[in-house]
């Protein structure tokens, strides 16, 4: 079934109810918001998507697949996380990092410490908070890439 939803940033959107992702525990610091949809930026070469709340029209985050800029990103999901999202096949996982976009995009960062893990098969998601000193909540995306890499991937 198609659902119309008013958003602050994108105006009225129409989504299929099967596209709604449920984060049972919410996403920090908005734990009361449980239902989200992924929106594509629809610009060629732009690696960002948007995670739009279906519970609050003004809540949306820019997100990115962290493997696009940090191919060696690595973590192991706990049994609790695997159970919480009902994961049976690792191929069903989608991983995203919330992006902070400052006025000077040279300092654009992604939260690698707390990735969003989504089971694409059943549309259940969780924010996986890691205690791994290799990753930060504000990891500079461009520090991981040369200008040549950026142009190749995002131009």
C-alpha cells in the first residue's frame, strides 16, 4: 500500500509501506522515532542517501555507505544485534553511517562508531554502538580519500 507523508526537507513523499524500516530501539538521540524510509538523493555520482523519519516530518539524516570511502571498515555484529534484526543471511545486510555536513564540506564527517545496520529482507534496523578505538563519531570522510578518488567516485 502506498502512503503519503509530509516531510520538512522533501515536501510530500509517497512510499510503499513495505519500504518502511523499523528501528525498534530508535536512533540516538531520537529513540521515540521508530519508522524510517531511505530516500535517494537522485543526483548522479552523489553517494549520499537520506534516512527520513515517518514519525516526525522534520527528522532526516544524510547517510552514506561507509565502505565507499573506507573500504577497510570492519566490525563484527554481536549475537544480540543479529537476533534483534532477524538476520539469517549476511547478504541481506545494508550498512550506513550518519553524515554531518558542515558549512565547509572539507570537514564532512561520518559516524563510524555507531553504524546503522539494516536487514533488507525484513526491513528491521538497529544502531550498532561499537567500543572500537579505530572509529570515531566524527570521522572525516575526505581524509580517507585522495582528491582523485573523490573525483572518480563522486563526479
